[in-house]
C-alpha cells in the first residue's frame, strides 16, 4: 500500500501535463499510473466500510464498487463514441480476471503451498453463472447474422435493451440466492485470526471512497482521450489496447489483492475475486452501460467474434478449474499461458 501512496504523485502530474499540452502518449502513461493507486484506495475504503456494515451490505458494496474503475473508464469512452474500445476493455477485463488474475494467484499460491483448496460449492455456482452470462452475450451476436441488414437498427436496439434488463435481473437475483435463500453454501468457518478489522474510522473511509471516485472520473476523461492517439503513435491496434492495456490498468489493484490472498493460503477469496469480478462485468457493468448509452448514442451489446470466442474459452476453463475445489501451480501456469497466447493474437489483429 505504501507503493500505491507513492504512485499518487502521478495525479497532479497528469492534470498539470494536460493543462500544459503534454503529448498524448505521455498523458496516457501518467494517467494510467495515477489510476492504479486510486483504484487501490477505492478498494481499501470499500473493504473498511464493509467491516462496519456487516457481511450482507459489505458484499453488496464490494460487488458495486469492485469494478467501479472499469465502469467509469468505459462510461467516459462510451460518451466519446469509442464503442469498440469500450467492448474490448470489458471483454479484456473478463479474460484478464479469469486467466491472468486467477492464473497468477494459483501460480503464486501453488509455489508456496503444494495444493490449495477453496469452497467448491460457491465457486461452481459463480462459474455456472458465468456460462449463462456468456450465452447472453452470444445470442445478440448470432442475431446480427440472421437478420436482414436493413432491419438491424431498430431490432438491434430492442434486443440489446431487453438482454441488458434481463442480465441485471439475474444479477440482482444472485444476491437473493447468495445472501438469502442459499447463504449456507457460501459460509466458511472464520477464525478470530481471519476476521478482518477496520483499519480506519467509517467517516474517513467514506470520504476516501468519494474522493478516489471523483479523481478516477477526472483522470478517465484524460485517459480515454489519449487511447486512440497513443495506439496510433505506438503502432498498436485499439483492440489490443482495449483488450490488454486498459483492463490491466483498471484491475491492477484487484490483481494484487487476489495474489496476496493466495499467498496467505486464502484461495477461496482469490478465486472469488477473479470469477466474481468477471461475473460483475458481464451481468452488471455491460448492461448498465447499454442502458446509459440510450441517453447518448445507443450502444449494442454485440461483441466481435474474436472477443466472444476468447471470453467463452476463458469461462469454460474457469468451470473446469473450479470443478474439483483444488488448485496447484501447474493450473496457474496453464491459465497465464493461455492469456499470453490470446494477448499475442490481439497484438497482431
């Protein structure tokens, strides 16, 4: 966390650089370095608030703010009409969480502990929900290939809105299931050593959450405006920037949290961070952006075939890994390798 505090120096550097007309590639780098610690502070403040609010409200807060950074960045990009970047970054977040975050967690934890275990029941439910969510993304994509092009505009918008609403409904029902009717499936034996204690008072934590959210919103305006110029000057495709770079920046703090949990032999928390975050992206962030886009330029819920195949492959791997309730370093290495292969493929797109 001290390292995150040091990186906060890039916040004023980015703002001053923007006012002084700094080049887009430099602004991209500085705004990226500033967003990473702010996302970490947002996560820290949410965890503290969760300690005061109890398990149920804490779980809701973590679900709501867990992907707040990606939501803010994607919303700003959506307002600018950068729909390709938005969809690529969301698909990249899902792929990165499942393959990179989960893979690095299993690799790091497996090198320290021969075999690690996690709650197979709860993780299998999350993995199954991911399969449903991916199906919700596939249907609109298939729809585009079966309808005449002349009728796509009106049909498209209606299908995207209906799909988004249904996804949000299932997302809400998941909380009823996990915190209400079947909460026993998610319960773990918590010792006094494992129980988290708040590291600050409630009021400062709320203030930190509000301040970090505002700062991320300001930086996102600068960051999004530099994506295309930076990609062009560096010779990178917007697909690669959206799939790989943007999600890594938005999820950096979350990535480190999952690895730290694995090193503490809290593999259930690490797996839940990776898979739960991916589920939030598909069932919450994507539908919310589709509905918000109706106030600007409507954005469809249709992803490119390559993005869908990469997301579906990642989700299938997640289901396979979660099926036995155990993990080791080889499984982690396999996940990271698949992520590198996908990233390399998008580099050459």
